[in-house]
C-alpha cells in the first residue's frame, strides 16, 4: 500500500519540501491537482489517487516537480534582477546628480539623520524624560535608528548573502517563525 509520504518523497521531493512553509498552501494545491487531475480535490479523492498510483503517474509527477522548481527559481532570479537594477538605478541617479552640481539630497539627509540620532541619544542620557513625552521620544529614536540603517544600506549596499547571514545569526538566539525575505 502506497502512502502519501512515499509518493511525495519519491516523485515530488521539491514540492513536498514546500508543504510546511509559506508556500505550502500553493504547493498542496499543485500536488492535489497533479494527483487527481482536478482543482479543489477532496482528501478522499487524493487518498484514492495515491492508492491507485502507477509508475507512469510517478514519472509525470517527477516532471511536474522539476517544472515547479524551475518556475520558482526563475521567479527568484527575476526578483534579484529587479532588486539589483533598482539599487543600480539609485546609484546612477546619485552620480548624475553630483555631476550636474545639484543638491545632493541623500548626503544632506544623511548629515542630518546620523548626528541627529546621536544628539537625541545624548540629550536623553543627560536629561530626565518626562513620562508624558516618553512615547514620542521612543518613536523618534525608533524612526532615526531605522533611518540610519537605510543610510548605511544606501551608501554601502546590502546583499542577499547578508540577509542570510543575519537570519542564521538570529536563529542562534530566537526561534524564527517567518523566514526573512530573500
């Protein structure tokens, strides 16, 4: 008697690996449709299809698994291409603005944001904060801290590898429920 797990592990390992993650719902739909030949198949129909699976059907499922894998890889490559072009476009704009002697707004904002953050921190450390102002100050610090991250990313860039490194470092300290964007 063939089980669901045996079918997935032998014929569709890639789609099977997605079942427990954020793409699990879509992978399950693809899998159910591949097994039964119909969209929105019931669990009973899926079970029946698994019990009567043939070697030809297993080969067909293997091909579908490879096609699905290629589609997802193509989508990821396209996403990385768009991200790279966006970053490159921003940097080219900076270069052309600098050549045209126009106001270099990112540099001006950077020169306001970074010292502003540290000045606010210094003020907070040297002077007691009234309780009525605490939430506003917390909001300001959070905004400026995030803005500093954007300034650094703009001038020094970031990579998918950097995001993966951050995810791995965080996983040593906290259980990550949702994967970081890639």
